[in-house]
C-alpha cells in the first residue's frame, strides 16, 4: 500500500510515521480542566509545550464540544480563536495549525486571515451546509468526524441498528461528495465519545482496521475521554495511562494521527510502536 500523504501549505506531508496533534483549548469549559488555556501567557506556554514535546500539529478549539457545554456564538468563537492565532503567528509562524470548528464562516476567516492550515469539523458538514464548499475553495485538508445531533444532544442519539455500518456509509457518502467538489485531502475521525456509549466506543475501537478500506488518513481522539475514566473509574485527570494504552492499540490498528492532551506520551507511543513494527518487518538486525 502506498504511504498516505497530505498537501499542507503546498508541501506534501507523509504519514508513513503517525503524527501527533496537540490540543490547545481556549474554552473555559473543556471537559479536561487541565487543558483550558485563556490568558496570553498560558496559551504561549501551551504552544511551546506542544512543540517542544514533539507535537506535529496544534489543534485550536474555541467551542467546547463536551455533552453539556454551553452554546457559543460565532462571534465569541472567532474572538477566542483570533486571540490564540495572533499569538501563534507572532511567536511560532511555522507551526501547522488546525482549527476545530463546525462553522464555515469561522473556518474561512481562520484560514484567510490567520493562516490556519487544516480545518477540523466535528460535525462532518452536518451543522453548516456551507462547510464542504468552503473547504473546497480554501484548498486545505479537512478532518471529518462522525457525530449524530449536536454537542448538546449527541448522547441522546446512540440508538444504532448497526453502528459500524452507519459510520462506514456516512463516510462513504461524504467522501464522495467532497471528492466531487475537488477536496482530496480528507482525514477521517470516527468520533470517539460523540453520540456513542462507553461500550460503543470500545466496539468502534475494536473495528478500527475497517477504515483502511477508504485509503484515507485516520485520526483517533480518545485523550482522557469518558470511555476511559467511566470504564476504569476515576477522572479525566487520572486517565493518562488509559489514554496511552488505547493510543497504542489504535496505532497498531491503522491510526495515522493521534489527537492528544499529553504530547510527550503520545510521541513516545508512536516511536515505540513504529520501532516494533519496523523490526517485525525487517529481515536484518534492526
């Protein structure tokens, strides 16, 4: 199989070695309190931490998507994002930045005015019918996630007849639509924790290899999520070990990108898994 690649700012990026996306939350109500960064100093420190620990991309979000999060207006979301993007551009202009938004207007401004390189849409275009056309026009990679409903209602929509079949058909239809619009750099995110019960999240993880049929980059975002701490007991703050275990499983089953709070742990997981797999495939001493 050919290595997966993405065109980012006119440069072809290989995914032969999985990438790590560090999370920068500029919301006051993210589910993991340790990830909330709102002051200039806190944001700059977090950016420096992500990059110094080996993060490849920075994913900035100004709208919390936890189940009971408050609604945020497009204006407030954009204000939060602009604040962080200005800091990034001033101090780390070469950093690859992904913007976590489901609003086409916000996506456009982040790319055109602030140089964001990737759009990360938790709704897969469902919450803004203009998103696909906007991404096509902007010519940036697009992370498309599976979710039912909205962040406020998603956990009321877990009644699947066949969850894996629905997710696969969801992606097949949307990938075709995007390709017809000329969008070729599409990244799939199965949506762990979004409109899925704890058990359904593990079912999804167990079927991760099935996404290979699309031949597209696969992003896994399970960092400190409830599928870990509700199953093991504890809190998001106590879920780093569980996160690393599941990230390792994901890497062994086709994940190309890990979206995480704890960059160093994820980078180490990538290095160890890559070394093991390369030695397994090597016919000489590795």
